């Protein structure tokens, strides 16, 4: 009976891992929690009195272990990149001119990121902060301060500092004419005064791969 129960548990676990992981957890995007909860079985858990059952259990153990390893691999990221990017998408936050203070409209975005990171303890976040094309002599320091402001907020909400990093900061490769025209519209300049968040999953920065 114990052997049958053990095989049933293995079969159920294998089924969960084999199914479309993203469909299983869509809505919460809790991928890391899904594979962190996967048990890696070993031969010590087998029933010594039932050879036939042990063979089947060994096969299931191998399947589970391979799937657990796959789910924490770089290949898992590449195979499921579009789904991971969609699930872990975080909006940019914006700043006022010559200011690195977190604005009220950024708080919901940062709070969503806090929830995501707490639900997925294996992910890290790399921030990239930009300034606009004006006040150029302040740009580098100002952008750095904007990235640090976001990181400080996340830390204040219980996120460990070792899961956060400033990837780069400064003037962006702007997607509008402001890069060479300081007189461009205020709305266009505002789009450049931002901090972006990239999720690092299984060691891969999702913002760096297509």
C-alpha cells in the first residue's frame, strides 16, 4: 500500500510538472514558487520490499529530477521567454525635473514589484535609470539617485538588498528627438526621466534577451 501511494504521489507530481506551467499559475505569475516547491526525490525514499514498484518509482524520480533541474536552468528561460517577460513585466516609474524623489504615481508600481519579488524569492531585479536631455552636468548623478531611490523603497518594504542592483544610469538612447534637441516637448522629456526594472530569472536578465 505504501508503495502504491508513493507511486501515486510521484505520478501526480510529474503530471503537475509536465503540464503547461504557465497555464497552471497564470494570474499570479508565481513561476519561481512553482519550481521551488518541486521535491527532488532520491533512492532512500523507495520501498525496499517491492522491486517492481521501485523500478517504476525510480523512473518517476528521474523524470521529476530532470524537470526540476530544467526549470531552474537557462534553457528554461529561453524556451519560455515570451511568457516569462509577460508575467514579469513591470512598468517604468517617472520623476520630476532635477528630482530623484519617488512620486505618488510610482508607489503602486513599486508595490506590485514588492509583491512579485516576495512571491518569487528566486528572482532578482536590475534597475536602469535615465534623465532627460536637459541639465546635462547633473544627469549622471541624478540618474544614479533615481535608481537608488527605487531600490531604497523596495528595501524599506522588506526586499533584501542583495536581490537588487543598479545596472546602469545616465542619459538614455532616447526614442525621441530629445537626445539632440533640448527644446523638445515637456511630455517627451518626461518619458525620458524614468527608472526601468528588469527581472533576472535563473541568472538571465530578461530585458537583455529577445
